[in-house]
């Protein structure tokens, strides 16, 4: 089956090749707690092409960060990957041993964390922090680079993320929030990873800096020919940055599709409400929140988790969990409303 | 018209020059004159990026920073000359709501504590029953159910609920002005609407003026009447939101508005804008502070500082591109907002005639 059409995007300069960069199949991450099993991420399936920008959106507690951490295999007890597989360029990373996984992190799959201000070591100069990972990833038979080589590498990385080379000598507290986020990106790309996971990289920054950081991140990703997974809840940012969007609700991926199609024609009632509740600069109107709260993940309803808040619910929603349906091209939706459409 | 609070040519500097300073002086607020009026309650947004001075301005208004230059007047009286009693009154009449709904609570106390404490402190209730009724009324005013809220600990409530309790707490004191510093930036997008809505209701139903400090121009446009745009301590543009947001005149305001991520994938950002240079001390910049990032920069922008020019009766800007419009006679920025409410008042009078 040709997938030519399925990887179209309105993004200028996008180079998406029809190569599966990341295949996530039925991934489930559960937390065993005294109150029962918390299904933070349940049966998540999606594919990311090489060079594609995928955005994973959802409210706090929807499981998006749990999913991102599971892709890095950074899930901590009591959490564990209960089911499913994660295949990165043909290699199943759920079956790697700890040492192999440690090598794969940063070199093949890198994380640009949420709140870079808290992820830098306060008592290490910036330059040292950038090469720390590089040195740690040297193979046993590889010679340690000379000081000049390392300095040049730091110089090059800082320039690529839009910082002046002098920043290498500074301490984290001497940098602004945006500069720290740029340092986190420099660390992230230091080993030319194939997949970059950016977990709300700009949530604490203001709009102009946010735009600069996102545009720099995009430029770096294009330069590396890498794929990127952006995790966040800002639909505006997703629209500006991504090619494909996945919407998470209560641990499940409820809708996936190309950004342009999902924004112009959302299918899942939750996606519709999310897009409908966005404040706009074009017109003034009453605020529409989404009434109600998401269910507790430890005590999920028998049927669809969104049923309680859904304006289009019917009997079946209370009793059966909707399965993922393909509604043409790369668009998937998990909602009982579309079952007839697909069958006919 | 009675003035609640007035800033008269107020400047606030941090850092020091000379022998013991490192030479980096930050002029966080530079020569700002404005008034907060209580007869015509309005919602005024103070917007700008991190480091633009918006939080310093709000702390000046709260009386927690003392101006380096200029005066602040509370009901016409110099702030430094207030008696204890007047100062106490001031603290009740202007109430803050802070950014982080997690840090505003003591985790060891039930949420009832933040509500009952101000009543006790300002002796607002004569009996326990009256106190409880006041608390319940305030919670209902912000859309919370008292039975589901009281008796809980902060960690048992969502960020949105906690922030609404903070709004209720401010309400209890029957303030004239509420100063909300980024009240929704740490709350999920889907819950922002309810908090902003309760703030707007305070303004409409209870006649409280609101100063809304934010970098989010979209919500500012939705809830406020007036807006001030700050850049490195100066107010670069001000006016009514209906005038400023659709027709921004200062290149910085234009950059801010262009950078808002619009939820439209077919209409994406243009090229990457230049970064701010934080290495220069504010005192070293002779001209416009935005000059090094400005796409429309001219020679004079680097050598002399622009003044406030009145574009029309509802909008002012501090940019040489509009120098021909003439310098504003009245330095008080709020004078650009008041013309509008006067015209509104004038219309029904004409119609009745």
C-alpha cells in the first residue's frame, strides 16, 4: 500500500521519508498502587516516519508524560511496561538490556525535558554538562577526544542552538529560562539522535522566546533528519509545529491524524471540544471550558472514559470501550460514533 | 472621579553602579505614570515578555516595592506618608492572586485556613456563623461547591480549584482592586476558562477593578478592556484592547502578536525573530531599548529615546515611527483608556436628549 499521500504536510521544507522511525504497538504502562492498578497509558499504538513531527496532546494526568518516559525506558517503579513494543528504526527497545538501553539513550533517542531550569546541574559549567553525555557514550575501544576537540564540539553545538560560544564558561544560574532550554537542546542533539522527545519544552517561557525555541528545535531536527515527538497541551503550538497530532485522554490515544485534517475536521468529541475551547484573537466570545473532570485512572468506567463529559454519548458508550478505528489515510479515532461509517 | 491609586513618574531600578556594583543596572520600570480609578472598574492587562518589568510594576502597585524615583499615591496621599491604619486599609483594598496555586498554600492546613485567616485578621465577621456564611458565599461566587471544597487539604484539589479558592480568598476582603499575576499560566488550558470567567465576573458583578499581568495576549484580548505592553521597563504601547490587538503600532507589539501560536496549521510562523541581548546594562542604552531587535530600526532609534506619542484617542505608542503624531501632553498612560469610557457615557446621554 502506498503511503505517499499520507505523509503530506503544509509545513515548509518538511522532508518526511516513508521509513518507519518509531513504531509503538499496544504500549501499556501500569502503576501498581495500594488502591489498585493505575492504567496511565493503555494500548497506545502509532507510527512515526523519519523526519516527521508528531505532537502528543492531552490534559495533565492523561498519560502523555508516562508514554514519553516509557519510550525512553525511564519508567520508574511502581510503574512498569505491562504490554506492547517500541521499535526504533527496526530495533525493539523494550527487549534491550540496561546497558544497551543506556547506550541508546541520547545516541538514538534523546529527551529535551520539561523545565530545563531544573534539569541542569547547578554546580557544573555549561560546557562540561554538554560534553558529559558525549564522554559517557564513548565505546570501550574509542579514544577520549582531546580538550581542543571537545571545546570545538561545545562551540559548534552552542552556535547551532543559537547561543554564543562564551556561554560554555557560565553556570546555569547565569542564564535566562530560554537560554537554559537552548542548552538542554544542545545536550539533546550532541550525539545526533534519530528521535527527539521534547516534553513541554516551552511551558514556562513567554510567546516570543517560545517561538524562537520551537523554531530552533525544528531547524535542528531538520538538520539531523530526525523525527520528533512533542508532548504538550498547547494546541496553538501543535498547529504551528507539528505534522501529525495524537490526542490522549485518560491513558488512551483517542485520535491520530495529520494536523491540518484534525484541526479542520476533528472527529472525536473530545478533540472537537479541545479545538472549540481555544481562545482566539479574531473574535471575542464567551469562554467554553470542557465541563467535568477526567476519570481517576485507578477507577476507570466500564465503557468509554470520556462518556461522562461527552455531548454525543449514547447507550453503548456506557458499556463498551471503543476500539481504534481507521477512518481513511492516517486518521484513527477511538469512538463508537464512527463504527457504522467504517463498516459500511 | 476618584482615584484609588496613582503612579506619578515612577522608576524602579535594581543593581548598582559604582564601586560595589557590577555595573549592570536593570531599570525594571522606567518613568511610568498611571492611575487606577475606582468609579469605573475595568480590567487592565499588563503584558510583556519575561524581564519586561510587568511583575515589578505589579509589586509597586501592591506596595511591596518602593519606587526608586517618583511617587505613589493612595487615595491622593503619598504612600510613604500613610498612617498604620491607612496602610492596613490599603492592604485590604488591593488583593493579589499569584501565579502558582501550589505554593500559595501551606500543605499542613486544610484549605479552610486560607479563607478563615483573612476574616480573623481584618475582623470581618462578628460570629462563627457569619464567618462560615461569608466563606460559603465567596466559594459559590467563584463556582465552587462549599461542601466539596471545605475540609480538604490542598493536595486533594486540582490546580484549577486551588486557584479559584485564591480568587474566593481575595473576594472575602471586598477589595477595590485585584491584581492577578499570571493567574492561569500554571493551570491546564481546559481549566483556564473557568478561572478567567470568575475573574471577569468579579469585575462585572462586584465592580472590582482588575490588573491582569500576563504574557498571554489571547486571554488578555478576551477578558480585558485596556492593555499596557511593556518592554525592558518601558511601556511601549497602551490603549484599549479593541484598538491595540487588531492594530498594533509598535514593532514589539507586532512581534508579540505574530508569535502567538495560532491554532491554524495552514498559517504558520514566519522566520525566526532575533534574540534579546541581555549583556547590555539598561543604563548603557541611549536610544530605544528595542532598537537591536527592531525590523524597522532607524538611525535616531539608537541615539535618542522615543517619547509617548498619541496615535489616536485610544492608543499611544513609544516609537519614532509615530513621532509626527506629537508627544502626549498628559504623561498618565491611563488617560488613553479613559477617553473611551467617557465616550460610552456620552452616548446614552445623547440618545436620551
